[in-house]
C-alpha cells in the first residue's frame, strides 16, 4: 500500500517536471487605450508588434515585425487610470506570428487573465511618468497544450503628463511555460508503466 501511495505522489509530481523551460515573447509599439476616460474601464492593446522570441528551444528570433500581441483586461476595480490601480481578471490575450525570420505562423498563444492585474504609476527622477501593467494568464499554447502561470508585463511612458486614455506601448514581455517534447514522451511512458504496476498490485 505504501508503494502505491508513493507511486501516486510521483504521478502528481510528473506534470510539474514537464514544464522544463519557457519562451519570452517581446513586443513594442501599438496603442494602449482605455475604453472609458473615467469610471470603470478596461485597457486594450492593439497594433503592437512582436519583435523577439527567445528561450526554449535555445534559439532567439528577432525582427521588426514577427507578428502581433493584443489584449483586453477586465474592468478597473480600484484606483484610477491616472494614478494606478487594479483590473479584474478576465479579458483576452493573444500572440500571433507571421512566419518572418523563422517565427511561427498563426496563433501562438491565446488566453485570459487569471487574477487581478496591477497598473502601477512610477515617477522617474526627471519628473516623467511610466506605468507598468502586470498580470498572470492561463490559456492554450500553439501545440494545443493548456498552460497556467504565464506572466506578462507592459510598460508605457507618458512623459511629464499622466495617462489620459491612450498612449504608445514602450515595451512588453510575455513569459510562457512550455513543455519539452522529450519530457512529454517520458511523462506518457511513465504513466503507462505506473498504471501497469498499480494494476499488478491490485490483483495481488
């Protein structure tokens, strides 16, 4: 019985081992806009170009336009657009590639924000203002693999003024945990072997 429990615990740990690496998708440009200037609003990013793909499987792809990144947050639940606040989970998030420089073609990742999204105002030493949008996502990777724990960060600069409803995206980064094909194969083989062992133990 102890061996069966140990094997069950191992089976639960195996999926975590599958996430062996991650890919960073960087973007810039495009427009970050609010649906409303005052009151509850959502932030929407459109026209932002995918400019870099780096990480697993150990390569880096760069270019002026490798695809696009777009999203819509949930509603602003606290704070304000000008002074920083929090957006609810929900909304949509999508990364697409156009095949340039070896980038994938079509939808790379599609998902939704899984929890509160922070909107933070930072005042620089020269008096200019930057805002950072940060959140976590869950969704579907290009291969059809469901993923959680994806993180995104977007930074915009509004100069000496404050965010007034629309601004150009300065930089963005999305980090997606991805499974290695070899790890997926080992997971499948391990689960088949585990099933056989449990079956034998139950018959005994």
